[in-house]
């Protein structure tokens, strides 16, 4: 058996797929929310076992039919897990009924071969149909939801385009008769599939690694409590927004809000209640703002909205809507309100620090003016020492 060149191909592919399964499993352990990595680990583990048994099991004999059933079950598991992983990575859930249906479409005729004396190739068109449906769905999910964002996505599309006709032509046909009387063309045909699968696995690992990098970048920019941008990301986005507004001569406004009497609320109701209020306010701001607006948490109970292409008048209207929405979230036992400061580059010029300082100045004026109100920064900016007395 070891002299069979196809055996060597399979063993090399088994080693590669085993390494890919282990690498995906390590990523899944490190990033527990990366469900796709766990599914990819299952896919490459199942395919490694498939090709290992293909290389080791005798092609003929009393157990040939049971070997066919086992190999197809493992092969179906690997392929369907692969497509499920791409579906999860694209942001879609996995429909268990669809996966079960494709598995039954693949394995049902194989059961007929084993138990009902069907011809050994009777399952080929059904398995090919299962492959085609799963492949089409996975590629469609990537193209529709995520787009071709990196090389892994492109690799899947190219892989499906190459593999489908090969799979229909030879992967699931009578492998045992071909290996009993091998010829170069048949060996080349069969060797294409594991090599391509291993190649796709490498690109898949790159995709998952890139996802992990993007996830790390997202976590570095996201406030862990509210899920909106943190102060570091806010400063970066505000500087970019001011630069774009200056370059294209567009309007830009900024809203800064501070929850009223938040320390007393924490003292009276506990930090869990305070956290819940912060999350609720962040959700209200995200739902009320436009898609182009940038919502961030810039302090303990201080949040902000960057408003591209927005004059001061529109920013004031949005701030008032936010104030009313937050005020409406109050209950008989728990009053919630916020004070708002609004600024615009039409008064501060194209300076991110000045824009934020003006909004802070207006916020302090709102606090000093009775809270639960909106103020606009019209007065000249004061020195920081002058603002200390306005903080409540």
C-alpha cells in the first residue's frame, strides 16, 4: 500500500488537515466567541479522518460497503461543517434542518448501496447535489453579507468553481475499483480534491486569523459595557471627521451628554442599575442617531455623538430628541435624565480640541442651568480653570 502514489497524496493531506484542525481549535479556545473556528476544526478533522481511513481501509472485501458508508458519513460531515463555518463567519446562522436535509441527501443513497444492494455508484448524483447546494449557499452567504473581504473568501469561491465538476466526476465514484487497477489520469483526478481542500484550509486559517485581528482592533476601540466606541476611538474619529469637514468644506457638529446625578443613582440603586442605565442610554443614542453618526462613551457617565454633514440647528434638534427619549425612559421609582452640550465647527473652526471643548462648555452651562436641558456653545471658550466651578 505504501508504494501507491495516491496513498502518499492522502497521507500528506491528512497531515495538513490535522494541522489545520488543530490551528482552528487553538483559535477557538483563545476566542471562545469564534464559533466558526470550532466548526472549521470539525470540518478539517473529519476530512483528515476521511482520507486517513481511505488510505488504510482495504478497497475490497467483506467490509467494503461498510467502509463506503463510514467514509461518506465522515466526508459529508467535513463538507457540511466547512460550509456551516463559512455561513457562520458570514454572519448567518446555521439552519439545522437544511444541514440535516443535505446530510440525508448525501447518506440516504449510500445506505441503499449498503443495505439494499443498490449499485455502488447509485449515490453519486445525490451526493453531488448535496455538494452543489451546500457550495452555492456558502458562496452566496459570503458574497451577499460580507463581500469578498479577504483572500479566504476569494479562495472559497475559486475552490468551489474548480471542485464541483471534479467532485461530480470522480470523488464519490467507485474508488476501490480505480485503486485496484490504477492509472495516472485517475490518480491525478482523485489527488486534486484533497490537495485543493488542504489549500482551501490554509486560506481559511488566514481568514480566521484576520477575523481575530479585526476582532482585536474592534475590542480596542469598543467600550466593554455599552458596546459603542470608547474614548480612544472617539478622539480618532473626531479628528478624522474634522479633517474631512475641512477638506470638503462640509458642516460638522458634536453633541456631548452627561447623565444627571449619576453618582447618587449608583449609591442608591447599586452599580448594576447604573450599568443598565448606561447601556440603555447608549442604545437610545444608537437607535436615534443616523447611520453616519458616530456614538461613543467618552467618560464614566459622559457620552457623545459626532454628526457629519450636520449644521448646529439640526444638531440641537437631535439633542432635544435624545433628551426627551432618555427622560421618557424614567419610571416612577427611578428618574433618568441627561444634560446636553452642542457645538459646531461653524463657531469653533476646524479644530477637534476646540470643538470638544466648546461642547463641554455648553454641557457645563446645561448642568449649571438646572440639568435635563440642551445648551449650545455660543460664548467664547473659557479657560479650563474657569469651568471647574460649573461642574456639578
